[in-house]
């Protein structure tokens, strides 16, 4: 099994503006604005970037997290738990399914179901 780094996501008060800035930095383009709550930027030579609008950031939550995916979602969940990742939450939305984990230092990251997670 291998993990593929799919997207680096930033929490921000203005996802559209921050995405526009980073699209210029990586010479990419904004590919989805989702009404400004989640904006994606792609670049042919870089990992995708995501910008997630948050109204009231949670104290202590990292402002940047990694989104990863694997070939077998359930097996990767088990493997990550087995190497010390702590389960935080699971999300199922019409556009995808993902699990939030925390690393040993408490930094959160998301494991997306490769069959439905937009990467």
C-alpha cells in the first residue's frame, strides 16, 4: 500500500482571495470555488492546494493540514490507526467521504476515499 499526497489545505477567513493569490504563486488555476467555502487550485507541477473557509478557527487546531488518499480506504484507515494516528471524525458528503486523523503531535490530516474524494 502507498499513500499519495493529494492536496494541501489551508484554513482561512477568505478562501477565494487566498486561492487567487496561491494560484498565481504556483502558476495554477482556481478549478472549483464551491460558493467560496472550499476553493481548489491545481498546478501541473505541484500538489493541489485547497482553501477552506472557517468562520471561527478552533483554538489549537493547525491552520494547515494534509489530505491523503490510498487505494483501499478501509485498509488505510486501519493502517494509519496501527501506526499511531488518532481518529478524530468521519465525514460523508455528496462530493466525497473522508476521515480526519491526528498525528502523534495532534496535527490533523484527512484520509479521503479515493473512489469519491476530489483529488
